[in-house]
C-alpha cells in the first residue's frame, strides 16, 4: 500500500504545483525520485514495445530499451548545464527541487505518450503505412514533450512568483535550455535508430546510412504523399519472380533488336573485304 501511495503521489504533482516545494524528509524525497524514475522506465519501455511491435517481437523489446535509454540519456546529458546555469543566474533552488521539476516533466511526457498506445496499435492492426506510423510517432513525441516542458515552466514560475527563490530571467533561460534539450534528444534518437523497422527490411540493431532526422522526416512526407514511389513498394515489386522473368526477357529481346543492325553491317563489311581479295 505504501508503494502504491508513493506512485500516486508522483501523479498528484500534476495538479498541485506547490507539492514541488513541500517539506519532506530525505527518505521521502528519495522515494519520490525513485518512483518518478520507475514510472518513466515503465512507460517509455511500454511505448517502445508498441513501436517495435509493428515489425517483430525482437524489435519491440529493442525499441522499448532504446526509448527508455533515449529519455534518461537526454536527462543526464542536459541536466548538468541546467543546474550550473541556474546557479550562475542566482537561483536558490536546491538540487532536489530541480530534480523534482525535471523528472516530473518527463513523467508527464511519458504518461501522455503511453496514453496514445491504443491509437498506434489501431493503425498498426488496420494496415498502417510505415511512413505514416513514423510521422505519427514523431507527432506523439512532440505533443507529449510540449506538455512536459510546460509543466516544468509552470513549476519555475511558481518558484519565482510565490516562493521567491528563482529569478525571473531564469524562465527565459529555461526556454532556451528546452531547445537545447530537444536538439540533444533528436540527435540521440537519430543515432539509436531504427525504433520502427519497415517490414520489407531485415532486422537491424542500428542503421549505418548517413543523413539526419530532418531529411528523414521530409522523405517520409514525400513517400506518404506519393505511395507508388515508396521504398516498400519498390522492394515488394522485386519479390514477384514472374515480373522479374518478364522484365529480363523484355530486356534480352530489346538488346537483340539493337544488335541486329550492327550484325548486318559486320556481315556486309566482311563480304566486301572477301570480294576485294
């Protein structure tokens, strides 16, 4: 029961911003942070499993681990800069309060993302296009990320206006930090790809081709607008042996027709040379 109530306290933070700054013992603070980490792990792993289930069971497990790693690696990489900048601009927030705020934002983001899992499953079961699903996942991450970042900003505003322990300029600095966090997350996600494999591909733990996230999104939009030119259609067309045989025979016939004039010229030339001798 105590464990369940601790997990419930994590979600109560969404409705009560003041709970960020309530007095707690060290044990209570550690328990809350551990519960936040646990919820982020579970929700991100489950969402990754849903992503990878479009391809195979193995891909779903790998995608679950990748999404969880994506969230926590983004936190670990970007949090030090956030903490140092807050100290430089004169913030009097403790490390514990900053960790509460950052983790609570990611808890909300992961909660919203997993709530979209039934919709993702619906499109997968009803024959969702690979490029459409790819764009759908990107949209879900952006949508859930906006709410998570908004929660963090509201908490900082509360610390500024009500508790007077956070400078007003820090809110503007935080907005810049959000952009840095987004770019870092995108870069990490790009290096961890694929999360969602095309059914026409073989299983790959990591992809090796070059490029970037933005060109990949543009490509997916183009393929969604022109499905006849999509990668899956091109690969699928080569899987029909009858079509391959017909195309090979047509190519052979065309080459023979092209060779006939040259063969005639060679015969005439050889005859002329023999007569001259």
